[in-house]
C-alpha cells in the first residue's frame, strides 16, 4: 500500500506542480482526506523528493532553453557584460527572481512543517489552506480577465522578474502554489499566457533544485541517525519517477492549452477545492 500511495502522490505532484492549483496543497490534502497516516508519506522530505521528480521533467522539456541560458550566464561572467543579449538578461533575471523564494523557504520551513506535516494536521491549518486556495484563485481569475496579455518573454524586465520572484516567495504557504503565484504575477504584468507559464516553469528549476539539496541533506542525516528505515526510503525513487513522467506530459499539454485558452478554469477548480477542504475540516471538527 505504501508503494501505491507513493505512485498516486507522484502522479498528483507531477500534474499539480505546473498547473496553478498548488501541488503542496494536494500532497497534504489527499493523505488528509483518505486518512493516510504514514509519517514518511506525510513528511516534507518526501514532498521535496516528488518535487525533484518534476525538476527532472522541467530539465528534460526545456533542455535546450536551459542549456542556452546557462551558457549565456557564464559568458556574461567571463566577459563581465550582459548587454542587450536577451539570453544573458533572462539568465540573470531568473537568478534574481529565485532569491525571495529561497529566503522565504529558509525562514518559514520549520513553521510550515509544524503546521502542515504533522499527524493530525490542525483544523486551523486546513482552514487557512482553504483560504489560500480561494484567494489565489480570485487573483488568478482577475489577472487573466483584466490584464492585457500582449508582452512576449523577450519583453520582460528586471523589475518584472523581481515582482514575479516576490510572488513565488508566497508559495511556501501550502495552497498558494508556486506556478499559480508566478503565472498570476506574470499575467498581471501583461505577459502572454504561454510566456508567463514559460517563465514560471524555467524559474522552478533553480528553486526546486535548491530545496531538493536541502531536503536530501536532511534525509541523509535522518537516515544515519536511524530515524528513517530502508523500507521508507524505497518509496522515494518510486514517487520521484511517477512525478517526473506525469510532470513532463503536464508541461507539454499545458503549454499548448495556454496558447488558446485562459487560466480561469484553474481558478474555478481552486474555488471548488477550497470549499471541499473547508467543509471537511468543519465537519470533522
């Protein structure tokens, strides 16, 4: 059953990491709804392991873009010049946008783990998550409906990147959504829907990589201390692979979807999920 749960959560992570619906919320809500009390399944370390699977999906799907940006980044350092080269600009913009999220993750990790990765999860935490789902849903709907989606990715500025990075910092709160907050910010700044999504997905690579390294360090330390069994560790690669495969196909079809459709369907999904979480939390008391 533990293996099946790992596969289910891996697929859920792969689908919801890139859809603006909050993957971290889903990884908390599903075990909470179905009463899965396995400590390792509900741990932040397993959560980040699944995120690493989606990191691989990003790297594979955007391999040519990432390789081009990495070369441009190091060329800018070697030549001590960014200039008008858009790849060099974009590489530095992505780096700058990662900083707020990295700081927020370091400062709030312990609080998030205590509030959402305990058994049982406090009712107040789930109500707070429901509110976060609904509020970001409303912001996403407004950004899609009211903003002018006319700017392509090559029109993005340093100021835009910083604002999107600040939005990403809010995503440490389960229910906000990393892709949801960054796509919403991009739309509000006038980016085309697929451009906002592309910047969001590229931005996910360094932030997930950094969080993954920290989680792996903590996991190795816990394993050496005997706090994690070999049976528990065996589900990590299973969830990792499931998340990577699901994530790759999610990116592929979401990019095509956003070329012709709005993001409002995801806002409505967030409202429905928020209502479900709130209702269950209140009924369980």
